[in-house]
């Protein structure tokens, strides 16, 4: 369990953040300027905060009150930067091996061959970074961090510089990292769909403060916590693939409720996490009939939070989990919505984007 | 070569090459160190060091030579100490190398400093997060990436050392076989009647060496840049 507490002031910005990152993948989630990268740099040792403590068990990276300030090269943190930062004068193979030259001999190491296979970069080994595409560079950067025998992997918006197709190419590797590698991962992101797909734990940041932290489904299902804004609100549901239908749909079982999504590649039985964007959810008091939407989740209103504009976010507890709906305040009044009222959440099948469907739990 | 050049002229060419070689060899590590300090470190007296390094570039060479004579002459404060250790600069070829090295130093440091400043600090940070201690960050990232500039600075310094005249002649005079480098020799030949032929040959040699050095630095820099730049 990584424990972080920091206090630091720049000109016009003050950071005062504390959080815990249990095993798995913890996402530092917030808009740009919320202080996420500052936290990441402090964890890596590239920035020395005025006050703070960063420790994991008996491994103390920073403790200003005890005068402990470990140098970056002793921290053993595999940092995956937004822009890759591969060494242009070294081949891909040398880039991958670089961290291994300095890691302690006794440190548990990932096997080069396994990492190369995991990331699908076998064909690139003799090339130089200048000859790689953006997605390839980022895969090599992931491998380089993994092979430095790190005690923690730190990823700072690793997909932000990539286009949508490249993002879709890299995301599954982070899922595999989370599920197949036992090293804890701290992942900085402002993208709701990345958070929904990857996070075990979410630490939501706003203006240099941590506003919420906890299991991903809990934090993302809380209408009070919208670090990326109401437009990006969306809860996550977990479900299993039930069967694939001939008409291109995949039927999921979300705790007893069937969900229909556009064809998902995973085999029957596979666990999936699906992000349901709040603006894609309609609400109805009565069970709707004669409606084209295939997914209807009965539940009860838990909370209604009016936004700054005409909108409101409604949190609904269903048998499958928490769902958020973004509707107008006018509709909320017309439907007499208030906590405890029974409603049906309606989700169009085609509104669930493939990028919002991820593997694993 | 010796057929075309007379023994006196050949002596001047060989001496110049020797002087320039040693001057460059000794100033290179110091130059890299100073350039690194100026490019990457902040310390009290940084501006003073910067000024001191550049001084030979702006002072009249005769002044630099005279200061060297006062400091490194056999009765100078440093020269006296070194003389006890058996190292003598005054009126020896070693003095010529010292003068050439000092005069070439600012050019070398300038080129290396610029190339170090051009190395992305973010790559050095990446290297540190991968476990490289500062010395290794420098050796495995900064130095190889600054190599084109280091090569260019070295060759520039060599060419400058070959042609150094004012400080050399003031510090170590113009002794055939000891301190008479190509420029001093040209000067000496032009002082005696009928010396223009020898002077002209040395002029040709100078031009050839200078052009050769320049071309070589271009070729090496381009090759290194291609290596560093990827592809």
C-alpha cells in the first residue's frame, strides 16, 4: 500500500494532497491543472515538495519531517512519460535493457522475452526510436519501465499524445499490466473512459486537493465527484459475457439483468467492465414499452445533484450497480424524482462505445 | 612532403601539429567539464567562470601571452612551482601548447556548452528514474547526445590551436624547433629577404589543414547526428 501525503506551493498554485494506493491500478483522476502530474513527479523524485511523506511499508521515499529525501535514481520507480522519452541514440533493445543495467542484482526482474511478447514489440528490437510510430514508442516505453525492476509503475497520461486508434491499441496493454504483473501502478489521467477501463482505485483531484478516493465503481458512481466535469460523468458496471447473438450483438449478464452491447470480442464467461456515460442514460418512471432501446435497468433514485446549468446528475441504484444519468432539472421535476423513487434507466445499445468496454474486474 | 617542404618548413608544420594535438587533448576533458558546469549547474561565481573562460577570446592575444608569461614563466607563481616538479613551459613547445590551448578553450567550451544545453533535460530525468546515478546519466545520455557539438568544438579548437600566434610568440618567443609553429614561421620568413617562397608553402599547408579539419568535422558531425537522431 503506497501512502502519499504532500504539501507544495508554486506561484499561484498550492498542492495539498494525501491518498493511499492499494495493490492494483490506482488512477489519479482530474482535469489538467489539478496537480496530478505534480504528485507523479514528487513520487518519482523529479520534484521535491516542501513537505510530505511518500512510503510503502518500510520503503520510505520521502519523509521531510525525518529529513529523508531519496534521490530519483534510488527510488526504483518505472516512470512511463506522456511523450515516451525513449533515448534516441539507443536501439529499442538497448532502451529496454537500460534500466536493468542499474537495478540491484537481487531485485526481482521481469523477463525480457516475456515483456517483449506481452507488448508485441519483438519486431522492433533493432530499430531506433526515431523510426517508430507513436503507439510503438509508447509500448517500448512501457517495456522499458517494466524491465527496470521497479517497485512501482508510474504512468503520466501515457495515452494523451496518441490519436484514438493508437489509444485503443495501447489500453489493452495496461489492462494486461494490471492483471498479469504484480507491481502496483499509479496512473495519471483526465480521461473518464481510461479511468473506467483501468482503475482498481480512483483518486479524484481538483485544484490541488484530493476530493474523493476509493474503489473505482464507488468514486465514479458518486454524482458529487465529477473531476472531469458533468459532461464526462459516467458510472461503471461489471458484467459477464452471456452469449453472442447472430445479429452482431453480445448479451451480457449484469447481476441478473441482461445488457445488449455491440459485438464484444471476449468469449462467453469473460468479465467485462462497461462505462455508461451519464448523458447516454434516459430515465422513465414506468417501465417503457414500444421503445427501441434494448437495455432497461430498474432501480431506485439514490441522489440528485443539480449542476450549474440546466442539468442535473441523478444516481440510481440498480441490481447491476450504480448508474448515473444526466438529465435536465425540468425533467427531474416533471418526473417528481427524489431519493427512494423507483425509476428505469434506459441505455441505447449503440451508445456504448467500444473504448468504454474493458476486460477484467 | 618533406621533398616539397624544406627541413625548416617541415619542422614548423610538425611542431604545429604536435602543439595543436596536445593542446586539444588536454583541454577536451576540462572543456567538457566546464561546459557541463556552465550548462547544467548553478553555483556562486558561475558568471565569473563564464567570463574567465571567454577572456582569451576578447583580450588582445599579446595580453593573454604576457599574462601567461607572468603566471607560468620560471619566476611566475605557478611556473616556479611547476619548475620544481620538472615541468617547464617557458620557451618550450609545451608552453606553445599551453598558449594554444588557452586561446582555443573558449571556442571549444562554447560549442560543447551549446550542444549540452540542447540535450533535453527530460531524457536525463528519464534516465534517472530508470536508476542511473548522475555520473551515468551524463555518460549514457548527455555525452552521447552532445557528441556532434563536442566533435565540432574539438576540431574548431584544433584549428584555432594550429593558427595561434599572438599569445604564443609573446609567451614562448619564436625558437626554431621549439616554439616556431606555422604562423611564427611565416612571420619569421617574411622578415628575411627571399623568404616569401617558404612563407607561401606554409600558407598553403595552413589552408589545406584548416579546410581538411572543417570538412572532417562536418562529416563526423553529420554521421553522429544521424546516429543520435534515430532512423
